[in-house]
């Protein structure tokens, strides 16, 4: 009889009013009273796709807002494009060419391989960009204005340019040796003209 009454009381009496059970069990605390609100989690900005970054770069360049953009906005473009494509875009800008844009419907790995081959084959653009940058640096120093950013030439392109300069100087030396009297001055090929040392690579 007592056991039956005890079962009825357990059903009727709410759990928060029950007395502790034998053995020292603590009273049940409502979940709402003990729960803590979790702090809001801030996720980092999502990495842009290569197509989106190159399209945004071209849009800002056309609008004339690329050089005045916030560092945070440029950092997102740089992160998505990578240092080599970023330098390639700068080289094309220095030489008055349209910026390269990745196609949105092509795998990024394919697009990066294509542009990598393109920038490796187009050494003339890199050389012209370096000469243009040299002239702009001298002009900025003369007028005491802001010095342009350096052009971080990728290692593979740097090696090709240096080899071309070395070969041009060797051709000049061979011509001088073949000269009959050795007194005449021979023209130096343009690619053999010394430029300002290569800047450090972008990090």
C-alpha cells in the first residue's frame, strides 16, 4: 500500500519540488536555470574565387578606385589571386594592358595553369613593366611624390629575364672580339641594359 502511494506522489508532484533521494542526490535544477547562452561565433570572411577576385580587380581598375581601395579589400583580392597572378596584373597595368580575368565556368586549377604558362611566355611584358616602373620611380623621386609599389617578379620569370640579359651581353662581347681594330663602339642591345635590381617577392 505504501509503495503504491509513493508511486502516485512521484507522478503528481513536479520534479523540482521533490525531496532529495536517499544517498544525497541533489535536487533537480531546471535546465533553463543552469544553461548559459553561447557567445556568437564570428566566422572569417569567405575566400573569394579566382574569377570573382580578378573581376573585382578589373572593375576597380576601370573605375579608378584600385589605388584608393581599403587595405582589407585589397588583401582579400591578393589572397584569392595569389602573389604571382597579382604581380602579373600589376605588370599588365604598368604596360597599359587589360587585366587578366579568370573564367567563372572553368576549374581554377586549369585557369591558374593557363595564366602561369601565359606569363612565363610573355617575358616582354615583364621587361617593359620593369622599365616603366623604373621611369615612374625616378619621376616620383624628382617630384617628391609617392614611390610606386615594386613589381615582385616570380622566380621563373626572373631567371628567364636574367638569362636573356646574360645572352645579350655575351653577343655584344663576341661582336667586339670580331672587330678588326677594336676601337669602334658597338651598340648594346636593349635587353642587355642594366635595370634596377629585382625587388623582393611579395609575401
